[in-house]
């Protein structure tokens, strides 16, 4: 028997028999719309909740108005229902009233303009400076020298330049009319094609330049590269995929002794966070990351504040709460 959603504070309570209108609607979504049985079960639970709330308010389902729905949303939120769970419930209610409107049973959808509370956006995960440097400086003496040189260059470019993994895999060994991206090692720059087909130039550090030079010296060992223009290739000589880079990076982070598996975007987040911590120049970070809107970049100010708050709590003599004077 299907179980109620895990974040439902009312889980386990027996649902009352569906209202006749609800039964008709559920038959409609099951037979005519052919929704999955799991979805129909969730609709049944959500509409049973709606029927119960309407009864408590002394109105029928056809008499429900927008203020009723807004009050019920506030109640669910105060009782611990998650924003995502409320959004799913509202979606089910909205579909029910849309169907009632098509049946000419209601003149307006009371849920149409009601929205649930906004879910808090999780902060992007970033490495500490020490962990990022540890990963970038890691050398696996037991690894294939060809793979070691390639993977070291990948880490240096992701962390040292803040590149997206798609921008990284698009890099070619030389510039050209068909190249999506390339490196100018003499100038210490990466020219990449980002989101929205927008080109940008990103500075890369001396460590990244040296790592790429070491990789280029190994790249065509045993003729693996052939005529492939890609900077980063796999064992068979074809352009390395984003998925392969994810896998290699996770393996490398584990071998280096980091406690958490690292993915490419985590290194991009680390790059942005560490540049912002040292420079406080949000506009510069926006340009480096290729964000069209600075509001996208502002999430890193939250990361930076967390870093500063921890440092303050650890070091400032007035950070700890003291007993009030008597």
C-alpha cells in the first residue's frame, strides 16, 4: 500500500471517504489522463485534506475562495510542512479546480493565484582553501603518468579558472574558426564559450599553465591524440566527456584524502568563494564566472559571510556571549 509523503505531519491518519466531486475527478485523472497510480494516490490524499479543511471552515468545495486557501497554506507551513510539499499540494488542488471550471461548477479557480512559501536556496558547496590547495597539489605516484598529467591539469583549470565543466571539455589545443575554446598559455588566459554562447576570457594562474604544459608534453604519447583537436582526451583519443571528468575528479578527491567527493562545479564554487574572500570584488567575480546577472553571483556573498562569521566566533574576544553585569 503506498505511503504518505515523508514530510507530512499528518501521515498515518486515516483519510475520510472522498467527496463525490473528488471521486469523479480522481476517476478522470486515472482513466482519461492515465496518470500513474502513485500520482493518483497522492492526489487522493491531498484532496482529502482539502475536503477536511473545507468542512472545518464550514464551506463546501464549491464555495472555497482564495482567502481560505491562503489561510490553509499558512497553517500547513506553521505545522512543519515543507515549502516543496505545500507546492505539490497546491498543484493538486489547482488541477482539481481547473477541472471543476471546465465542468462549469465554479466560476473561478481559488488556487490560481495562491503560491506556497519560497524554499530556501541551498548554498553551493565549496571546499576550504586548505582542501582546495591539497587537491590541486595532490600527486598520485602510483597512477599512469599520462592520466596523472591530464587529471592534474583538469583540476588546476577548474579551480584556478572557475571554468564550468562544459567549458573545460570544449577546450581545443589551438585557436581556430571551429574551436569552442582554447588556451593562450603565453598570456595565461583561457578563452571559453559559456552559457548563451557567450565568449569570455578568464585568467589562469602559473600553476595551471605549468600543469597544462606538462599535460601537452604527455598528450600524444603513442599517437593517442591523432587528429583530435580537443585539449583533454580519453585513452581512445576522443574528446573527454563531462561525465568522465566527474568520475575522475571524484576518484582523485578520494585518493587525496578529502572527506567529501568533489565534483567539477564544487571547484567552480570554491574558486568564486576564495576570490571573493580575498578581494571582496563582486563585479570581478561576476565577470570571471560569466554570470549574466549579478544576483547569481551574490550567493557567494553568503558563503563569504559564513567564512567571516566562523572566523569572528573563533577569534574575536567579544564574540562569545558573557553573563550580564550584576
